[in-house]
């Protein structure tokens, strides 16, 4: 029986699949964290989807042409994945800052909601 040879294409497909799975995991975690901040799931989902879509658009804008011209696009992909993972590790810090900012906004405007509609 011949052993199966794993080629580079199959490895890349698995890595891209895992990258997408991680992105969906980040989305679920961030929705749950923002749900604790906003108290309403619809606001949390809208915020995460908006941020995720904006990230896709900005990433395409800044790195789309760069990846076509880059001599080692897989190395660029690895660096981007590393920084995405680093951002994910730092996200609890960002959410604690957002919580403090959101609480300050609520305290400032809660008693005077009418000023927002003028």
C-alpha cells in the first residue's frame, strides 16, 4: 500500500479553512462580550458584523494589490494571520476600554436623551 503524499495545495486549503473557522469563532466571542456591554444582542451583532465587514473592505483595499505584487504571498498571509491572532489576544483589553467609554456615555446622556433628537 502506497502512503498518501500530502501536497502543498491540500495544506493551504486546510489552513484557509482553519483561518475562516477562527474568524467565525472570534465573531461569536465578540458578540457575547459586546452583549454584556450593550445589554442587547441586536446591537452586539450589528457592531460585530459592521466591524468585520469594514475589516474585510479595508483589508482588501490595503492588501489586495500588495498581495498580488508580493514575492512571497504565503509569508504575507502568515504575518497577517499572526497579527490578527495578536489582536484577538488583546481584544479583552479593548472591550474593557469600550465598557468604560460606554458607561461614561450612558451616564452623560441618560438623563437627557432629548438632546440627541434635536
